[in-house]
C-alpha cells in the first residue's frame, strides 16, 4: 500500500508568544516606592496612600502585585542585583558576619554590640515586620453573651 500526500497530516507553524513591555502607572510607582522606603508597610496601606480606590486596595494581590508591569519591574530588579552578585545566600552570609561582629579592645576581641544590635534591628524590620513589640502589643478581650440576651 502506498500513501499519498493527501493522507499525511500537515503541522501548523507555531509562533512564539509575543512579550509586550508594559510601563508602571503613577499609582503603581508610588505604591512600590512606599513599600521600598518602609518595609513595615503593608501593600494595602501603600496602595491606600498612593491613591487607589478602597475596592482596589482591599485586595492588593489581585490589583497590584499580580500585574504584569509590577512583575516585570521586580524581575528587572532581581536581574540587576544578580548582575552585581547580590543574592540571598550572599546576604545571609553578610548578616551572619555582622551578627557575630567583634572589635579589638586592647589584646582581646570583644563583641561589637552596637553593630550586632543594629543588624538585628534591620533583620527584624525586613523579615519579621508584622510581629508587635513592646508598646505595640494589643490585648484582646472577649465579651460573652448569655444565650437569649
């Protein structure tokens, strides 16, 4: 049996997906700038201060962080840091060195408390920014109602 050219399926040419460059809006730039300046600020608060409507800033994961322009900007920033050999492992090593900082005091090496405390404060702000400390602690009280009241 011989096959004819009519029986052979023809494959369509697949075009690569087109990537569009998207620019950040003024509100997105403002919100991202606020987040960069204050690591303790939540995305919701940054969006509120940037001028977003209440319906938008109540769900920042959908309205700000998931946008193509924001993703492209963060990817670009990560590439710039990687080009300068700044990555998480290197930063962790540097923080470890600073947390164990020592200074010469005569013949002895002693802990450099000022550097250690400042490093711990920076780490606390950047890594664990939503844990209340000291006067910021809040107490929660419950009011129980009897059934029928």
